[in-house]
C-alpha cells in the first residue's frame, strides 16, 4: 500500500520520461498477455489427460552447486507440477557436501530423480556433462538450478515433437523474474525469431528453453569447459550446425531468475562470459570454413559484430538511376567515391535528363574512368527497369543498387556487402537507412506489418538499440530495401532481377521473396549506414490495389503465415516490436 501511494505521489510531481512510460506500458501489456495467452487451471487439467501418439521421455539436465533450499524447492515444484509426466531429472552435484534435499526427493519420486555427487566442482561444463551421463530420455532439456518452468512447458515441447516428427532441436521464448520478489513478478519477455543464423552469430538469442534429441547430443558431443560462461552458446551453435530440423515455439516456456550472480542481472555479472561467447562464435565460423573473420563487442556488451573476410577481391557495379536531379546525385556520388574499397564502377542509368546543369555534371564525372552514364529507352521507366537495365550494362561480379537520394555514411560499406554476399547461403544484403534527423527509414522489412509489408522499427531513433538489440545487430529478415542493396550478379540473374510491373514498395518484397524461394538468406546489416534525402513519410502510403493483389496472389504461401523473423506475439499495427496483449493463435 505504501509503495503504491509513493508511486502516485511521484507521478504527480515528476513526469515519466518517454522510456519510463514505454516500459510501464509494455509491462502492463505483458501482464495482460499472460492472462490472455497462458492456460487456465481448466486447460492445464485437460493437458494432463491428453495422450500423444509419441510420448517421449524428457530428461532435464541440471548441474548443481551449493544451491539454496529455497531455490531447490521452487525448482522441483515447477518440474513436478508439469502437465506432461514422462520426465526425469538428472542432477550432477559439484557442491561442497551432498545435497540432502535431492535425497528426500528421491524418496518421493523414485527413479524419476537421478543424482550424482561429484565430490568436487568441475565447473559448469564439467558438472553438466556429468548430469548428461545420467540421462536416459529421448530428448534432453537444459535447465539452470535457480530457474523455473511453467507447468505447461513439457506439454508444449511434446506437442511440437508430435507435429514435427523429424525435429531434433526445439527452443522457446522466455522471460525473467526478480529473485527478491516473493510475488514472482514476471518481466522482460523475450519473444524470439525462428532460427536465423546471422541473428544467432550476433548474440545467443536462442538461450532458454533448449531441448535436444538425444541422438543430436551424441553427434555433437558434450559441453566444452573452454567456453565456460558461454558454454550453452557454444553448445547451441554446434547443435544448429548439425540439427536436421529446428523448431521455435513462440510461447514463454522458461522463467529466468535474476539474481546478483546471474548473467540475467546485467553485463557486469560475469564479464568472462562475453569473452567466451566471442571465442564460441569464432570457433563456429571456423567449423563452417569461414576463416579470418573478426568478432568484436558491439556498443552494447553481449551483442557482437562479425566482420566476414573477403574471400576474393571482385568488381562491384553500383547502379544509380537518375533523372534531372543533380543536387541529390552529386551528394550520392561524392559519398560513393569516399569508399575504402576501390574495385568498383558506377553506372548512372539516366532517364532522359534535359536540364543543362545535370548534363554538364554528367560530362564532368564521365572523365572518371569508374563512372559511366547509360541512357535507358524503350521500356517502362521506374526503379525496377532502371536497376535491371543497369545490371545488363554492368561488368562487375557483384551488384549494388543505390537510389540517387542516398548518401553513404560507412566508408567500409562495400567491404561489408561483398564479404556477406560471398557467403554461399546469402542472397542479398541491405542497410540501415536514416533520415537526416537520425531516425530510421529502413532497418529490415516484415511481412503483414501495417499492411502487406512494413518497415520494422520505422522512425525509431538511431541511438535506440531496439527490442533486445534488434536494430543494432546483423540479422536475417524477410526483406530489405532496394534503396541500398547488394547481391551477386549470378544470383540476380537466377531470379530474373526486379519485376518491372511493381511499384517502389512492392518491388522490394517481391525481389526478396524470390530469394527466400531459392533458400537464400536476406541479411540486414546495421553497420552499413546511409542517409536518405527523401522527405519523412508516415509509412502508411496507399499503393495501387492491383499491385497489392498481385503480390498477395503470388506470395500467398508466405503472406498467409506469420513472418518467421517477426514473433507472432508482436503487434502488427505499429512498426516497432511491441507486445500484443490479445489472445494470439499459434
């Protein structure tokens, strides 16, 4: 009561900052989400009576080390209360003395509890490996000694196994709760992407709740103490490299305790963990034949910047459409010419410019052997046709499409594009494009966001890291803007370039979905930054209904489902990642 009164008094005399208000609203939304989306007591009882066609045993592997009785009791309550009952718990104990609490549990639950007292602390990896040896289940679930599971966690895992017969790696969404709060107030839900390799290399977004088929663990081997502190990151990277099928369950199936010694409490808790994480990423890159890559801390500790190596220096053709616009084009060309990478050509695709100052400018810049002016005729004139025409005239092995109103900020932008495009799994690479007031125009695009396609994180401040750092990490998305887009010419030809019948908005999504169709990744790279000289728009423009119908018909297989890189628990009526408190059908 006193705390509530104090909060009201504070709000009367001190206004909330925008960040405080946002956080408060999202916490309220999350409380509502829990109420609307998690099963009632009646539903939990129904789950207990369901018989699946596949009823695997789940082994929960938990390393122990001097665990307080309070934590142990809460842990066991969360496991023994599961609505799916074919489980066992495997404890390996590196504590100073044997755990009497576990022994009492064995008296109650018999062989569902397996316990090994190691006699010494082998570290997190060593203790976990000892617990793994005890497991007899079909699937192995990883859990920390001080965290909790909602009662429906195993039910959802087994449901996913029955719906995906070949799945060997499952992970879920998660949230946190404060150690000192008796009420167990749940905060900070992490609603994740489906599996995305670029996102995973940027940080361990998969984390909890991770469940593996036993055969997969046999294949990849045990935990490696070389990566203690980020041993789970190394393990997950190895698992994703070898898994046949990875399934993400977009539900909160893990509650992560925030205590003073936990990584969940902040970046200062275990600083060695972040060094181990960089080492794990580098090892994964090496296993995937990506040598001489660089892994650095981002501006937020725990998020990582990967600089991929350029395998071979190859020519890049930069294609810029223009018509009677010297002012913007000059800014664009001037920024391009400051690029650190030198093996490029600039092809200006001119659409019948007539203004004298533009023609004089063309004559002047044509003296530079890197720049060519090509006249486009006899076709429907738009960005798509200009880009396709420029590609026909290009001599580079790689293509960069660039609007004439874009100014490059990053001097190493071409290296970033080339090194990513040389990765065999990548289709195209897009950039972070900013308005001159340093707010975001483009940072990746999401299907069914504010219509058929939307700019995720539109008009956010560039200084804002976004939801779990998503604005500032390299990641996979369904589409990026062709205002600045890099691709190999070989792949560009294989998908027949841009559809010349589509407008500026729909050409991007169509182009990128063609890459998804041939199983190539679309990469958003925030380290490639550029300004646009376009006026600020409200991101709710109307487009030709016929084009929208064409896109919906052509790409129904994608548009009728959730965007795999945008969690279904987010709202679709706002561009940023905000919790939808309503009932979500998943």
